[in-house]
């Protein structure tokens, strides 16, 4: 009576293993094609960032920060933070990290925004996807590495795949929320003028939902950056790998430098994307 009865135990682990085995056996070609597409996007972004001279990137980011935040000193501070990353000797690794984040965020937005639109237009889809999004956000991030490794092996592709799963829910939720928060009177006015459902979506609801969507992009980007160290465990190079190596070798200084570079990147990305979201909200 003190032990849980065996006939009530559910062999979920066996079912999941069987499902994964079936997917690998029957859909392996599809996963290979997806992996090649992700790798192509990632390598293109990485090579482009490494090809650009460091001074060009610093100036461009500083100008963007100045124009978005509308503060000249914000551009200087942003540029100084990038110079600090380079002064630690982690410029190339930082660009590799930015490439992984960029590829993950781009794919997350391509998949997430249409999914959020679909949720906003169907209560049934919303009720079905909400538990899945809850699971994606609460599941320990290390768990995402297991299917990523099985489907794509070691390297950058599984790192991007795991990052996408972890980072995509915010943009889906906030796209759905932004569209649903559009005033019904505005939608009814557009319908009264004879607008089609497609016109209402693209000319009324999405423009008014842009502030919420921009906040979702900000959150997705920050969650992608949070996966940098974890993704390094499956072969992704970048600042996360330096932190992992420092942990394994107990090199406190090395880990502090790499960790500080990740923090500086997070500050730069967060301030720029947050300012973009704030400007869209002010314009709305």
C-alpha cells in the first residue's frame, strides 16, 4: 500500500522513444533538408558578420542606437560596449553568437507571427496551442537538446533548432494578444466600409498590433540569447562555448570575461529592440 501501483504507471518514456524512432526512420530526409536550410541561413549570416570590418559594425550599431533611442550619448555608449567586447579578444566569437541569435530569431518570427495571427483568428486554435506554448516555456531548456541532437546531430543546426523552440512562444503569444486587443469598433468600421477579412487583418489589425508584436520580438530575442551557453553543449561555437570551457577548466577569469560579453550583448540588443517597441507604441 505504500508503493504506487504498477498498473497505474504510464510508460510515457517508451511511447516518446518509439515516436522519435518512427520520425527518424520515416522522415529523416525532411529533417536533413530542414537542417541544410538552417545551416545555409546561419553560415550566410556568420560569414557576412565576420567579413564586415569591426569598425563598420560598431559604427552601424552606434548609429542605429542613436536613431532609435533619439539620444546621441546612447549611440556612443552602445559603440563603447562593442569596443569593450573586442578588447577582451572575443570579437569573432561574439559575431558567431550574434549569427546564431539572428538566425534563430528570424526563423522564430517567420514561424511565430503567422501562428499568432492564426491563434487570433480562431478560438479553437488558441485553445489547442496555449497548452503547447505553456509546455514550451516551462520545459527545462536542456530537454530541447535531446530531440535536436537526435534529428540533426552535433553542431550549429541543433543549437538553432533548440533555440527556436525555446524562444518562439513570446512572439506567438504577443502577436495573438495584440490582434485580439484591437478595438472591435475599429474592426466593425472597416467592415462597414466594405473591407475584406484580409484587408482588415493587414490594414487594420496588424498595424495596430505592431507595438505588441515588437515587444514579442524583444522577448524572443532575449530568450534566444539566454540559450547561448546551453546551445554550446551540443557544438555551437561562440561566447557560450567559452563559458562552458571555463567551467570545465575552472578558469574564473575566462568565464567572467565571456559571461560579461554575453551580458553586454544582451544590454545592446535589449535596449535597441525595446526602444523600437516603445517608438511603435508611441506612434500607435
